[in-house]
């Protein structure tokens, strides 16, 4: 299992396709053939901005998520990391 550290840089895996939907989005990993549902448009915004932010926590803050709600999004990103939808950026 991937250890997710929200204070590190993350990005969408290069084999993952994002399909926006009214409820959020579908993520499909062509390498693992896994499908994930993002049931929140804010989470979609966070996932799409991971490459642009220095850390996952910064991506959460940039999406306008307050500190009281940040843990919920950290948990969602942990789940996406464990299924290899998002990966830690390499130096």
C-alpha cells in the first residue's frame, strides 16, 4: 500500500484518464484497469491541480477547502494513492 503524505508533491498517474460527470468524475487507470468515482467536484478540482501545487495540502487549500474540511480530502487522496490513481512526484 502506498503511504500518502499530504505534505509532499503528488500528481495524477500518467495512465489515468479523467472523465468529468455531473456528480464529479470517473477516473480510469489503463495500467491497472481500475475505475474510481469522484463524487465531489471539489475533489476533481484538487486532483486536476496536483501537478500545479507544491504539495497535496496546497492543492486542497487552492481549491478553497478550509482546515476544518481538509482531512476529508486528505482521506480521499489517500484512497486514490492506494489505488495508484495519484502518485508521488519524483524529484
